[in-house]
């Protein structure tokens, strides 16, 4: 039962995590 805003936050968080991993390499 996720609202569009929550899904958007999750996607943004995932993108930030991916960017952090690439930046730390």
C-alpha cells in the first residue's frame, strides 16, 4: 500500500545510493 509520493522517494533514494556507489569507486 505505497502512495505515489512514497514510490517516488524510494526511487530517488535508490538513485542516490547508486550515485554514491559510483562516486566512491
